[in-house]
C-alpha cells in the first residue's frame, strides 16, 4: 500500500520506526519529513499528508506528533480526510470498519512504540465494513461540500 508519512519534531523517532517497519512489510512509504533540526509546526506536516491522501496520491496517511492529537485536528480540516488517533486494538480496528479512517495519528510522547507498530499493521490490514456505516460516512463527506 502507498502510505504518506510525516511527523513534527516530537514524533521523529517513532516516525523512523514506522517507516522502517512498514517498508519491511512491503509498503511504499512517502516520507514528507520533518527532517529539520529544532521545532516545527505540526499543522504544516499534517496538511501535506492529508492533501496527498485526499488527492489519491497515497492510499493512507500516517502522522506522528507528541500526542497524535494536534495532527488529527489539523488533518481533519482537509476535505475528504477522516483522521483518527487510535490508542488500542479496538479503536484501531473500529476506526477502519466503521469510520473508514484514511489517516492515523500516533503520539510518540504518550504511546508505547511497539504497540504503535502493531496498531499500524492492524489499521492498514483492516477493511471498511460499508453497509449501515456508508450513510454516516456520506453525511461526514457532505460536511466537506460548500
Ligand atoms: C509539540 O510540542 C506538540 O505540541 C505536538 O507534537 C503535538 O503533541 C500536538 O498535538
């Protein structure tokens, strides 16, 4: 799967772990940084990943910051994005089955890195259930339209 990936300064180590782990599992990673020294602003990186996913240039996006939360807030401002910050197996699985989430955000300062790698695998492998959920996703999509 083609995955756009980015982090701010607070997520660099976990982003590198995710990049290596997912590449080893055969995914194509598009790493959008940050590679800068010092602090950067997480919305700048969230929007880069979100735009690529919304444009269909990447199938999914993964974002890392200190908590995962700022990245999710910013990514969700881009039309077509359903970004989540899953924290266990249930929220990870359900974010795909029910919400058809296309961006996952993780927090290097608050999550165990080995757990995040497992959650990333699960999130990428889990399909969307459709059915009754589609009406709800369509209502979310309608919020994107002017
Ligand atoms: C950066 O200090 C921190 O605020 C950021 O990485 C993230 O946790 C925001 O949600």
